[in-house]
C-alpha cells in the first residue's frame, strides 16, 4: 500500500487543463484526489468535510487557485479559518502580488506561484502534509 493512498486532496482550479495536470500528478504519487472547478463546488466539498467528520468526508489538504468563479480560494480559506478549521492549504496563483501572498500567509496557507513544474508541486505537497498535525478520525 502506498503511504500517500490514505491522504485525500481536493484540487480546486477553474482551468480544466491545469486542474487535470495537478490532479493526475498527485494521483500518480498515490494520493486520492477530488477535483472541483469553481468556488461554489469547493464550498460544498469543504462543507461536506466539516459536517461529516468521518473518514469518507475527510480532506487532508486543500490545493486551491485564488481566482475562480463563485468564491475565490482566499474567501473559502478565510471562511475555514473563521470556522476554526485548520486543514492544510496550498494557494496557487499566477498573480504574484505581495497582498495575495500576505493574505495567504495570514491564513496559514502555503503559496505556489504559477507556472510551476511537477517536482515543485510534489515537494510542496509532501512538505505541507508532513508538517500537518496527525489526525485521529
């Protein structure tokens, strides 16, 4: 059994090609990946995780784009933090401005600038998951 197979990652990205590339890379490393294409779908996925609080609903890592239809990735993460949820988050964006970086840091999120390669993605995901607290569901 791959050690990553027990880790569930939600990838939120409105660009279909980018989302599929990220998801495929993570799946090839053994992660269980759920894909969503906009902020509204992301909100539903995160709410399911919060409400269910069981293995089938758990999210170990949220990997989200900043700019998406519905809600932005930062709006979703802000809501999570306000609700007391501390799931690890990686914010991806091609808009590398200091305000966005500062907001991501303030939310306790890691930051991944687009474009990035598969090795950068893999290394950051592994590092973030390794530093996340161990959960007992």
